[in-house]
């Protein structure tokens, strides 16, 4: 699973995202699947999906589909 959020997103507050990410980490860890969860908060960005985010998302997706592991 890949999830991005912008640090200044007015729809998803930093506190809410932090709590959700912590719960997700715990769930994935309980299944020994931490490497299959990619979450990232983008500094200074709001509720957007800018080119850099898109590039990273497509790289992640392509690696997963090809079976390549990314850090």
C-alpha cells in the first residue's frame, strides 16, 4: 500500500494523518509486512498530487508490479 499526504493539507490534519499512519504501521507490522507499506508526508504541500509525487507513485507501482523491492 502506498499513501501520501501533504503536510499542510487542510482536509487531513497532521495529527489525524499521524494517528492513522501509526495504526497502519501496527497492522502491517503484526503481519510482518512492514516492507509492503509505504507512507510519506510531503513537507510544505497541501491537498495536491504534484508531478514529483506522481513520479514517485508510478516508480513504486512499477517496481511492485515487476517484483522489484524498493526501500
